[in-house]
C-alpha cells in the first residue's frame, strides 16, 4: 500500500478530487494548509506574522491506495492540478506498512472495499 500526498492550489482541490475518484480511489483526506517556500505563489500571496513571511493557501490531499494505482493517481493529480506557474505544488508517495478499518478491524487491502 502507498499514500499519495499532493499539496496543490486550493482552487484546484475539487477538480483533483474528482479525478482521483474517477481513478477508482475512495480513501481520500483533504485539509487546507499554508504553503511556504517554493510553493509560494506571488500572485496570491498573504502576509502573516504567525508564519513570519509570505504564504499561499493550499490544499493537502492524501490518498491511500494500492501499489498498482500510484502511477495513475500521480498523473491525474499532475494533469488536473497544474497551471505551469510557480506555486502549483508538489505530489509525493510514501509507503504504508499497515492499515485497518476502525469499525471492523479488517486490515490490509480490505480497507479499499
């Protein structure tokens, strides 16, 4: 199992989530975050004393998926989340050693059903 994490422009979250769902994935979490550093979008910047600088409002989307789904997910996220400008975000993949459904206790690929 893998976790695909995308930090993208907040305006594209809905479109990216739809693309992920169309790819057949349902284990999705989304949270709004602040992007600093290379994720900074000079056209939509905010100044913050809390973060001591400039930041952009972003969405972090996390998807739990089967190993075989990683390439399709990455392509869907890149296709639907990019403007070809600075601040489009980043997508990365992490290994998942173990996962379980909280309600039933089922583990492994059972979490996808």
